[in-house]
C-alpha cells in the first residue's frame, strides 16, 4: 500500500525518520493519528504505511533509512535488522515484541526495543472472563446449534461459574485485574507466580502450581512469553486438572501446548477451554482444535477495544519521545542502551 500519511520535523537539531509500518489503524481517523504523533515532530519526521501481509518485500525499502520503527505485526528478523544501519529504536505497539522482533540481534546492534505494557489490562481480563462464560455455559455451541436450525436447550447443560474456584497462573498487571474482576463476580480466587504478591492476597490466595491445577475448577493463564514459559502448560499440567475443569488462555499462544490440550479435550480429561492466542499468528495452525466442540476460539481480540487501542498507540509514541529525550521507558533490552554508549 502507498504512503498513507507523513509529518515533517518542526524542531531544531538532527533530522530523523520515524516509520510506522502498521498499528495506526488502531487510531480512528486521520486527524486523530496526527494528534497522537504530534510529539514526534520535535525529534524527526514520520511516514505512515498501513502495511499488508503481501507487502513483506517492501519492508526494507520502507525502513532502510529509519531511525525509529513502529510496528504491530510486521516481522523484523536478524537479516532485516542488520541492514537497517540507522535504526536506533523499535517501538512495538503491544506487549509481545519477542514474537515479531529478533531481540537478541537488536541488542547486539544497539537497537532498543520497547513495548506498551498495561495498555489494556481491563480489556484482556474482561475477555478472559468472557471465554470462561462462553465455555462453561455453552454459548458458542448454542449459537452454532441455533444457526443450523437445531433447538438444543435441554442438551446444553452448563456450569454456574459463581461460587467456583479459579486459579490464575501469573499475577502481573492483567492477572491482578483478573483477580479483582473474578472476586467481584463471586469466584474463589487463587494464584501462582514466581514470587508471592501480598498486595493482591486480600482477594486471591497463593498456591503452588500443582495444587492450583489440581484443585481449581478453572485455570486462566496470564504469563508473559519468555524462553522459560514456552509450553509452560503441557501434558503434565493438564493431567493435574479434574475432568470438570476449564482451561483459559489469553497469554501468548506459545505458553500452552496445543497438541496436549487437544488430547485432553478429546479424551474428556478436562471439560473445556477458551483460547484467544496462538503460535504462528496471524496464520496459526490450530490442528485438531478446530474440530472440537468444547473449545471456544477467538482471533487474538482480547486487547481489541477502542480504549485499549488508543492507549497502546499513545504509549508507543511516548516510548520514542522519551528515548530521544534521554529518559528511555519500557525498554525490553536495556543492554542495547549500553551498546550504544
């Protein structure tokens, strides 16, 4: 797609180029995105492309002279980064930058990579709760039945969620939001994390991971994707769950072994699941899950509210402004800053 918009530097000093590859569709309307990007013009000029999946071949042409790149789903692998001689910072519009940027190579080249934490904690927690209800109350299955002309009211007995127990794996910002939301909804809330979180224990009690999976009616994943959390939940952990339990994932897809989940669902070892994130997005291989009735699948939309999208884009811009102001924020690879000195 051709250039969508651009803005010229108004400040004095070194002229820099900032390139948006994708993500500004999160802002509604031309005047809105111009207001969001206004602070950048003190430090450089910007160009905005609405990148498409079939335009990967144009990536280097668009960013080869950029000092800062903003992206949501475009991929900056090692080969691309090594050819971007002027690049100083990649501002990822979202949380999971490691899925789209080779952070090790960026660090070696002295390129800072930032993300936008906490932009949509409530939006993601609300969606996780929605997946619980959809799975437990057969909402998606009932919708499919009715559209197919089948009246299955007596065949779709659900599970009342209020009064049940939920185990939250991870107690970061989204986990804490989820804990409060579930507590208010009438769930008994438990959690496990690499560290205890006393500040949340007025609404959520700590359990170790095995006890959490063994005793809770619902397990909901809220961990970041790192090498340590790859397939954090697999056959062993699913084997700890009871046959009436539900598994929910609004974390990155890579933290859950989808083959092990399909086995557990096919064999009736757990009652159901609700998933919003998958490996290989935006073309995930869902395998056997697409044939299973007892799993609710949504296409990575937990973050997708107007409020969350406006906030994430504003944070991404602020990250670049703070970087050139000499006060970098939300840097995922601080070692890159040392490389630059």
